[in-house]
């Protein structure tokens, strides 16, 4: 009986090996034909640079500033620690002005727009020079560009305050 069980185990083991070998040999790549020509080289990518546009119309006043914040998951801890976050506000004519930005409604009075970023967050502020309650900022559009440290360091001569130059350097899409 022991001999019969031993033979049965050997046959079972042999059958398992045959099934596995058959399964692996049954998988073929098939006819692929000749290799085609190499395609054209695409534009340099921007995997290390991300941009988003946020439109804000709801602001909160807390003396002396109006503020609003948005969530931007492109601002990772690595961006905070090693990269850069550039923020631009729409000038209403199709262009983008860098923040911080100070505007002068008169020769003795100004309003300043600033920003602060942290992990996954960008906050925007409007403060008037007399530190009294400024007019509500209304609806404004902001472009936030999160740049990984490697990309930031690779382009030391970029004028970061010029969105069009940043856009061209990193092939950003609006």
C-alpha cells in the first residue's frame, strides 16, 4: 500500500509539472510584424511642474485683511521643502501678474495682494495700506504653479515673476 501511495504522489507531482509547463508554453507572443519607424520627438514635458487656476468670489474679512484659501494637491511636502510655488492673479486683459502685487488707486493709498502656501493649501490676502477694512476683492482668478525642486534648480535664469516665461519654459497649458 505504501508503494502505491508513493507512486500516486509521484504521478500527481508529474501531472502538476506537466500542467504548469503546458500553461507556460501555451502563452505565445504571436506575430508582431516588422518594427515601424521611430516617431517624432515630443515637446519637453513638465512632469515636475503643475498648474491650476482658481477663481475666488467668496472672501472672509479678519482685520486688517480679506482672505480666502484653496486646496491644491500639487503642493506636496517635497514642493514645500525643496520646490517653489508661484502665484499669479489675472489682470483682466488675458495676462497674469505675479504676487505679491501692490496697486495704487491714489498716490497716498495702496492695496496689496499676497499669498502664503503650505502643504496642499494656498491662502490669498488683500490688505490696504491704511490697515482699515479694504473693499471686498470681488471675483478674482489666480494661477498657482507648483514647481519641484529639481525643475526649479534646472532653470536658474527664468524670470519667475513673468508667467509667460514660466509657461514657455515648462510648456504649460492654460
